[in-house]
């Protein structure tokens, strides 16, 4: 398996392309000058394209991924209705979803032959909209509205329209601020990180009537932490055994183990990492975690070790200025 790592640095308007070696080392392949402040990124389901959100001219830009070395070539773009805070795709590669914190909306852009060709739908009134997360069955789009302490639920229609479900949302405690999400590989549980309380929620999805229940809430901060809570990102290993979430104020990554059925989290430790870790990700083998520091301007690679999933630093690399996003492609 060949793996390529992409990091987005909006302050220097660059994308760095790295080859991930089998031992966790990184080799720089390419530095791409982006057409603006590049922030969120996502790989297409067929692994052929990288989609990035750009500001201040709000748009999604598509890059073709070279099959030999993962290098990028720009091949298309499409306007977005708001500043992109997060982008993702459906599992079929037919649509790109973009959430906008500042414009309080989520949008759907159609893809044709992998290229973005225009808006299909926009849902407004989602204050602090911070991500868009398609369920494993490609049916439900989960959209956290951070400033409203709710996660809105939409059915994705075949033509890309978003239809509010019934119930139309799940809620978090006041002031929690739901932000990013991941799903367990078994499709029966979801996990969301709350920015303002630095907590993680476990959502059970198994109710045949469509009801969704929060079955656990865990404080992700060390017991002696007294600063301002400011969580950012959350990711799960491909085997569903370990979950990780980061907090920017403390510059830590919290390490969780997950019960066999996905219903229970347990904290195993706290890993100091790059200063202000806005984004991180996990490779496709589940062996390595890669985190960028928005204030340290570096990318750190960690080996995921043992039953507890603790992190051992393997290397550290200078990237562009203000790195915020990491994605990993496998070909």
C-alpha cells in the first residue's frame, strides 16, 4: 500500500505533499501554491482527487492525484456560498458537502467525473456550522451547529437535496459546542467532539425507529487542566479500537480505547503534541497518527502502540505557515 499525506497551510497558502514510508518517515514530494487560504481537505472515495476549501474567494478546488507519487494537478473548481470550515463527500463520490461557520450554512456541490460543477442545495440558519458528516449507509448527513448546541440530521436524496429528518436534530448540553464527528466501523455508534467544553459524546444509532441516544459523555481534559477549553478534531482507527481527540489550548491529544461493540470509551492517556493542534489524522493501516501545529508550523508523526493505543513520536517536519488540516490517501 502506497500512502500519501497532504497538509494544508493557509497562512502561506500551500499544500505539502508527503510520501509516508512503512516505518512512519515522511519524504517531501511536492509543495503546491494554492489559490488562496487553503483550509479543509478531503480525498475522493475513488482516491483520484483531492478537494480543498479556499478563502477569501469561497470555492472548492479539485486536484487530480497522480497514481505514482501522489502529486497534485489542479483540474477544476466551483464557487461556495460561504467560507469553508469543513468539506467532505458522500461515499459514492457524487457530492461535496461544505460547512461554513461564518455564514451559518451547509452546502451540497455536485460532482461529475470527479469534478465540482455547481451547487445543488444550501441550508441556512445553522449558527457555527462546523462540519458535515455522512453516515456509513450514505443516507444521513450529520451537521453540527456549534453555537446552537445541536447536530442537525438531514436525509441525502438521490439528487443531492437535504431533507430534514424526524427527529430533525440531537442536542448537546448548553455551551458544549459540537464540532467534528466520526463513525464506528460497525455503523452503530458515532462520536462527536465538543469544542467549548472539550468533551466527547457517544451516540447510539441502533434504534429501529430512527431515534438517536447519547449513551456516554466523557471529559477529554487532564484532571489538572484549568485553562480555557478549546477542542478541535476527532478521529478513529480503521479497526474501531482507538479514538483520539485534540485540544488546542493545552496542545494535547487525548487517547481513548473503544469497547468491542463501540458503545463505551475509556481514556488511556494524554499526548503532548504540536502547539495548537487544529487538525490531525490517522493513516489507513491504523499504525500512525499525524498532527499539525497551527502555531508551531510543524507536522508530527506518531506510532500508535499497544493495546492502549498510546502514541510514540517518530518524526517531526517543518511545513507551511499555520497548518490546519491533514488527510491521508492510500493507493
